[in-house]
């Protein structure tokens, strides 16, 4: 019984350490995203976004128009916490949440980093349902 408990604690520590190690190579990019929210300045993201990045739930080709609106409308988060790092075919997906300073509400997000460590998918609002409407049809 004691051996099982020790094994479980060891496995838990290894998995937590693995997530921290994997996410550390994306820390500069994630800090840049955090600063963009804190300063409400989308231009800070130019260095970390891939040329043809996407935003979940948004029409393709409108990302560069939509992103400034997202940055302005969301609170200036005071921190973030990486919860999971997952290797995928097109890169590495980092799951995280941002913390709103006043209410401490967590905004769940995920970013897909391409092989050049640029954000390919800027999926900021994981939990929200986004619907788009085409006007005039």
C-alpha cells in the first residue's frame, strides 16, 4: 500500500515537472501576450504571431482586424498559468488560463505554436461560444 502511494506521488511530480519544463520554452511568447493585454497594445504581438495565424470561431482573413478588438475588450490580465502542453502534428498546443486581476476570474485559452515557436492558433476564449452572422444574406 505504501509503495503504491509513493509511486502515485512520484508519477504526479513527474507529470507536473514535465508540463513546467515543456511550457518554459514558450514563456517569452506567453509573457508578450500578457503584456499586450496589460498595455492594451496589439502591436506587441507582432513578434510572436505566425504570419497566417488564426483565431478560433472567427472568419479566416479577418484576424488582424479582430485581434485589436479582442485586446481592447478583455481585461488587462495580471497573470497566466499553463495547465497542459501537448505535441500535435502541426506544432505544440499550450493550454492555459489568464487571470483577471479584480475578480480573479480565469479565462481559459490555448495557443498552437508552430515549429518556429510562433503562435499559429490564437484561441483566446476556449470556453465561450462564438457565433458569426453574415449580414445581408
